[in-house]
C-alpha cells in the first residue's frame, strides 16, 4: 500500500513539474516607441535619448508577450540598475481595424498584472533625467536604459525573477 501511495505521489509531482514548465517565459512584445516629445531621435546609432533639459521626463511604450500555454501573473516590473530613473505601468492590449499598432488607449495600472496565455500587455515607461546627470554633457553609454525589464512573476509552483529583453527601444538617460 505504501508503495502505491509513493508511486501516485511521484506521478503527481512529475505532472505538476511538467505543467509548471508550460508557463512563460515572458518576453518583449512586437512594438515599442516614444509617446512624449521629451525623447529625441539620434541618427548616428538609431536610438532615442531624453532631451538634455534638467528634470526632463519622457515616456515610451512597449509590450510584453506571454508565449506560454497558461496565464502568468507579474508581481512587479523594474528597469534593473536604472530603476530609480524609470517607472513602469501596464494596460490591456487591444487592437481595432485601422487602429494604432500600440492598441486602443486603455487605462494604465500599477502591478500586479495578468497576461493570458499567448497574450500581450502594453507597458508605459516613464523615464526621469536624474539630477546627477552632468548638464550639456554628451550622452554616456553607462546611463542608457537597454530596453529590458526585470520581472517577478508566478507560475504554478514557484515565483520567477527573469529579464525580458527588447521590451522597449533603448533610451539614453544622461
């Protein structure tokens, strides 16, 4: 009898592990772009930067895709080392014929967020030019947001902390 119980428990554990692997991993979606006038395009490297005025705040939109076969709840999203300079909010991604590639304008929310299986959400990143940026200095590569986000999300069995690359286009902060 004990042997049967152990076999059943092992089978259930293996099934749960197999189901857990059907979650995520989350990845950058199919669109991103500037949504405020405080971002300037740089021809030399086809990137964007915050304008050099002190205290500048700009906004960029991006997307996050869940390729898994189950919904995923994202507990938080941050910009890693650049987190103090960047705030992140989410909204539902919904499109209409002949509408914007960024989707219908839906309300923005703080995390947590749930992305359905094979689904996408929109992300709004608010970038702040820190007061520590030297005035009128050329933009430095060590102060560039690379477009990736640190995500904390939950699958069936555990909590994950992963980076999602190419969520938005790179932005030079300083």
